[in-house]
């Protein structure tokens, strides 16, 4: 019998948006659907891996057989990622993490100020989850995503180096027919090798079909 390429391997995936509280009833977030991360979880499972899926609030059901960790904030997503890092062989960061959170979350619902038209919120930067994992002493093979609107490959290559990633999956979010909330995606995969940055461009496909192509690509470099 043929053994699956990721048999005995642990894959941890972040997915969806994060949600950063302003007060007990309000938050900052984004439009990430989580579809790409969930499709990758399914594809990694099909490739024989044990799969951990750390997801922000999404309208999706985790595939049966995948361990799902529901989180809200970037800090919670980082905490769960760190809890799994030592057992993880491949870490894939597909989450759209909020770059900022409130410096101080209001304990009570914020009131609209009378006679004041402007409100200033003080935000602080969130930790970079994938960069933290990629610099961890027990770092797994680490894969990130880069959603760009211009100079897609140049910015992705820069992110690959700056975040110390093994591989980055770049997509052009200026195109409204693909990416973010769409069911289709077209990407370029970049990775570091002894001969510099290598690239591969899978055919544009549904997020499901693309996910299995990406898992194949990840397996190839993980083994290399
Ligand atoms: O820097 P940028 O947000 O464009 O990088 C995108 C990549 O970094 C994605 O893989 C995303 O999941 C990851 N990321 C993260 N933690 C953050 C910001 C981004 O893991 N705070």
C-alpha cells in the first residue's frame, strides 16, 4: 500500500480574520472568509497529516478529522500557535491577522460624546504570529501568505526574508475576480533555495483545487 506524503506529520494552520475588541460590544476586524485556510486544512488532511486549525470567527465548519481551535484576537491566535509549535512539522499562516488592537480595551461600552464630532482611538501593533513561529527555536517549516495590490512578487520576496519564512504564497488582491472573499484564487509560490528565491505559478483554480496544489508544493520543499 502507498503511504500518504504527510503521514505521521503535524500541520498547523491559522485561518480567518482576528477580532480585536474596542469595548464589550464592539470590535475591529476584516472581511477574511477563512476559505483558503480551511481548504488547506482539508488538503493537508487528505495528504495524511494530523491537522490543527486555529481560526478566528468564520462561517465555516472545520473538516471532520481536523482539530479546530476557535480564537478571537491575534494574541489568542499567537498563544494557541505557540502551544502547538513544538509538535508542528509544517506551520501555514493563512489568517488575516489584524495589525492593530486597542491600547486599552474599554471595560464598559463606550458612550457617544456630546458636542464632540471626532473620536480618537489609540491602537498598538499586534504581534506578528508567523514571524514569531519562524524565529522560534523549535521552528517548523513555515509558510506565509502575502496579499498585495502592487509589485506582488517583490513585496512577497521581501516578506519571505523579513519574516524568516521558508515559503510564501503571494496573491494579487487588486483583482476583484480572485482572492480574499472569492471562491477562486490565483497565486505565485516563492521559496528560498541555495540558488536564491525560486518561484512556481499554479494554474488559477478553485480554492479547493489550489489548496491541494499548494500542499504538494509545500511537501516538495519540506522534504528538500
Ligand atoms: O505583513 P502581512 O500582514 O502582509 O503578512 C501576511 C502574512 O503574515 C500572512 O501569512 C499572515 O497570516 C501573517 N501574519 C501573522 N501575524 C500578523 C500579521 C500577519 O501571522 N500579525
